[in-house]
């Protein structure tokens, strides 16, 4: 799996445009082959902060997405940012859920 995250600070006067683009894009991306999830979030402390998070089944799926017209729209939002964005691509070799909490809590 590959997780892509982009954290950016968008000026308040560009927020509605950025949120409209990201809203429609993340909704459409969820139906692309290999997409596990696509979401975006606004910061609580700083309302200008927006984070886009995508989870992909494979690097190939993510690479195909990065070349797509949908991703070009995300790049347009990145260009609105007040400061250089934080962009990360993390390869995940293992993932677990509540069972990890249960296992840790049962070992005390």
C-alpha cells in the first residue's frame, strides 16, 4: 500500500475555490482502480490548512493517478498555497486495527 499526504496552507480568499476543487476530485478519485480511500481535511487550529490523504493498493496505481487529469486539479490547488506544501508518499508493508490495541491491553 502507498499513502499520499499533502499538507498545504491556502489563503482565506482562495479557500472556497480550493475546497470545491478538492471536494469534487476526492469524490471522483475514490472510484479509480486501486484507490482504497481519498479524503481531505481542514485544520482546526488554522483554518487555512488543508490536508489531502489518499491510500493506494500499489505504487503502480498511485503512479497512474499522479499522471491523471484529476491529479492535475490537485496540483492547481497546491499552486494556491501561501507556503511550500508538505508532500509525502509512504509505503506501508503492514497495517492492523483494533486487534493491536486489544493485544497491547491484554499484556499488562
